[in-house]
C-alpha cells in the first residue's frame, strides 16, 4: 500500500479550516510550497508542515495577518433610484432633481 505524500488544495483548506478559494490564494504565494502538475496543484506534506511552523514563528510570513491599509480618494457619485433591467445588465435611472 502506497503512502500519500502530498495534499491537494481541498485537503489544505480542511487542515487550515479555511475555504477552498482562500486555499487557492495561498497556493499562489511565493513562500507557500505548492507544486503545479498540469492542472493539478499539490502540496508536499513535509513542506506544508515546515511552512506552517515558519509561519507560526514569523507573523509577517503568515497569510492570515491583517492587510496593510492604503489611503483612498473619495469620488462624488450621483444618487440613483429605480433599477431597470437592460439586456442582461442592471441600469439605474437618476433621480429628478
């Protein structure tokens, strides 16, 4: 009987108690040990646990840290009401002023 040496993305999500979409985001990080094999993404078990230990020791390498906030510019927008369906899109008619 062969012993499984990798996890797939769904198994990584279950191990970390996160959703699958977040696990796919994690596999795109340069410091995460994911390997793409054609269309499949696998994570070697030993490398995963090593990454997890390093992430626990170094808070900056953890993907679960708070994102840095960037200042944003406010834009003036028109007040709209009464949505109207237009060929599959949702359009809004401006209020009469």
